C-alpha cells in the first residue's frame, strides 16, 4: 500500500523539513531519505502516534526523529525533527506546525465552500 508523503510548506513558503534536512550530514540525510521512502511504501512500523501526530524513530546514532501528521491517506511531514536529546523542543515545534496546518486547511476549506455558495 503506497502512502503519499508531502512536506509541509508554510504560508511564507518556508519548508521546515527542507531547512532541517539541508543541514544534515550526508550519512544522516541518507538514513532520513530511506525512512521517508519506507513511509511511502507503507511501512509505518517505526511511527509512534500521540497527540494527533506521529514520530518516526530512526534507531541509529543519537536517535533521529521525523515528525508528521496524517491527513486522509497522506502523511504530511511537519518538521524534519531532530535527535532524542532535543525531543521535547522538536515535539513542541511540530505541534505548533500541526496547529498551523489545520488552521490553514480549515481556512482554505471555508473559502472554497463560500465560493460555491455565491
């Protein structure tokens, strides 16, 4: 079962995942790329779900994490993540991005339904 995995793009066109990913060493970037491919192929066994979002744990090195949300059949990568050491800070960032994502989606849905009423 293939899963669509998208990176969250903020209203100002910034991409928190890309910003994080671009700062990784090539070795870590390769591990993260494999993790993303596994998600796309439907392997979600490394994701722990809590508070409406997921944490994909890469059991290597300092324990890298990728934070995401599920939206229908799509995974939205909210925030690239970090390591076990900064886990709470990273979770807080991802939660804030999830709130932002949901608010933007709701606003777009409201705009769209208002267009059809007029």
